[in-house]
C-alpha cells in the first residue's frame, strides 16, 4: 500500500522502543533485526544511506585471511560462517568469488600459507564454497613470468551500498521509520526515555522519544557521544583511510587476486562489473572530517606499484577511471600498525542510573559480520525489552532475495516475460533488485512504457522506483550507490537525469509504507 509522503514522517505520538543514529550497515542491520523482533524503531542518518564508510569498502563478504596472522580466530570464524548466511539471504547481490594468491617466497613461506588456508577452510561453516588448493601458473597467466605458483581459495563479492539499502527496506517493511538526511543535533535522557532533537535537510526541526538509543554513527561514533550527548566516549576510535582505484579490465579471468606486498600488507585486484578492475585497499591514519576524505597521490602510487609488480600488463596513472575513499572507524587497541588494528566490533552499553534509558554505542565492525553485530546489540538491550522476539535474521531473505536461486535464471525469466526488455537491463536488474524486478516491470508492455531513456540502460521507471522505494534523491544516490551506472552513463544522460530529478523534486511522490 502506498500514500503520498513527500517529506519525512512526523514524530510518533508515543516513544519508539529504539532510536538508532547512523544509516550505515551496522545501523540498518540493528534496525532490521529489532523491527523483526517486534520493537518500534526509528533510524536517522545525516546524509544518504551508505553514503560514507559502508559504500567505500572492498565489496567483499570474507573471513579475512590476513586476520589469522593477528590471531583473530573468533572474528574469522564468525565471518566465515556469515558468508554462507549472506549467500542465502541475498543471492542477487552476494556471489561466490575465487581468489588467487601468488606465492612470494621471500614474504611468506608456502607452509605458512597452506596452514592459514587449512584453517580458513575449516574454522567456519562451508557448504557452498569450494576448498582451497595449490596452483601452478602457465604461459597464459596474466602475472609476470617469475611468478610460477600460488594458491586458490573462496570468498564472496557484494554490492555493499545495496546491502545497506536492502536492510533498510527490510526494517521499513517490518514497521521501522527510516529517515535519511536527518541529523541528530542532540539527545538527552529524560527518565526512562531519550529525547532526540532532529533536523531535516531543509532546516526544519522536530523531536522524537525512544526507550533506548543505539549510536551506530560509524566514524562519528565517538564525536557523537562527546558533542551531541555531552558525555565521555567509552572507547577511542582510530580512523583508518582505505582507498580504491577503478581501472579498465586488467585481465580476462573471472577470479580475483590477493597480492602480497613488501610491507606485508595485501592488495585485492578484482573483476568489477563487466569492463573494469577494482584495486584496493590502503591503510593509513586519517585525521579530519570523515566526510571529506579523498584518495592521496601516495595511495594512487602505492596501489599501482603493487599491481604493476605482479602483472605483465603495466598500468599507468592515466588509466585510473575513478577512485573512492572510505574511513573505517576501528576501536583503538593501541596497535602501532594500522593494518594490525582489530576489525572486530566492540559494543559499549551505558546503563546510567536505574530506571534510566540505556545507550549502546557501536565501535568498529566489518561489513561481513553486521548481522551478528546486530544480534549481539539486541542481546545487550534485551533486559529493557523482555517481550522482544527471538533471533530471526539468519534464514530470512533480504528484499529481492525471496524465492531466488539463480540470478542468471531470473534474468532469463524476465527476458521471456518481457521480450522487449534489453538483455543487459534484465541482467543488471536481476543482480541489483532480484525478484523485486517484477515490481519494476508491473504494467509495462513495451520499452516505451519504461519512460525516458537516459542511456546506459537507465530509464525513468527505474529512477522512480529508486526514489519511491529506496530513498534515492540525487543523481549521486542513483548513479553511485543504488547502481554503479556513474561509470558508464554518458554526459548527456547525466544531464538529462539531473533535469528529470529537478522536475520530479517538485512533485509529491508515493512512498512505500511499512507492511
């Protein structure tokens, strides 16, 4: 059911059970889990969903092979098991990916790598993903001739920004209020409730109440405690900048490479979409506004140097098509080396005085384990919500993953049902929206029925769907987070999209409501 809702929802007349600050993967993960347990949920995000750290990852659902060197066995075990869970929950946006690790004897001994891969194969549940094994490189290898052997193992690829949006949709469909572009200016305890002062993007303000507050502000988690709550943060945060490059496709194979460097860090080189290669990531301390982080010249040089040290084809700086940078908020464990700082999450519960509303702050975490983090967060809040339902997210598909077994098969079904639909569009929609693609096509009887064609496979029907169902407002939301069409859409198409959005912004839109 839909109703006109051109602006954010007004505050509820009664307190929400849970208010969540932050629309990254941890915030929306907690929102979806809590809403599915019967709690009333309000989430606000100062910008677009996944606009910062959660859309700037290496796009991996992985156990973290290199974390074994730092003895992070619990984290690796949990992450390995989550690969299987997320493959089942979201088969449209999570796909298996084989990784090749070239052996560099002077960096790590072969027996060390074999031992690590043995643990990787057996620490966590592995049903769908094949085991690791050694390999020899032939004359057709894209690697340099002196690299003759290596290892192969499995992890998964994910569209990170879409993972965030799908969890937000799952929360909304279970009754949660999701309010992007809404900043929490201040929050204070008022007995058994939190009073939140909020500001929309247009400057208007309102307040809501909640029985518990979750601070999932990512890079701003500590500053939110200090500046908006006027308290001392339970933990300090190390902001670690990670940057990636997008270049033309470097090799024809479908597997990814994990490259060892002389500084003992690793760099991923992965197929990206159909025509590109993704290279990353870096690890460097960052100080400043996380929203202003940008790739440095040194990072570009570093990533190109590691790649060129391994591949026959040498990349030039002029071949860098795009780049992106994210700031990871890691809980400060006093490690000197940024790459050695734990990627595990820490939950800090501030119980305050008896009878007062709790505050739960989320420090650190990684994309792969967001669902387990959400479960752990709700376990800590359970004493305040004795009627809360049990765990449920492990076997519940995310929107678009319902009754989906194979996205290639879905694309073929879309093409059969709508023979006028371009094959490329059917494939992209199946890999982005899964079974929700049928909603996109409801009532359409021709390509013309999809509305204005912006080029690159983007049409008005899709834009309207993203505005109505996925909180998209700007061209950047659509082209870089809801899709990756910013890499391929011609300049004329971008201009036409901007014009279309300007026209539509003044018109009320139907927004999907919970239920």
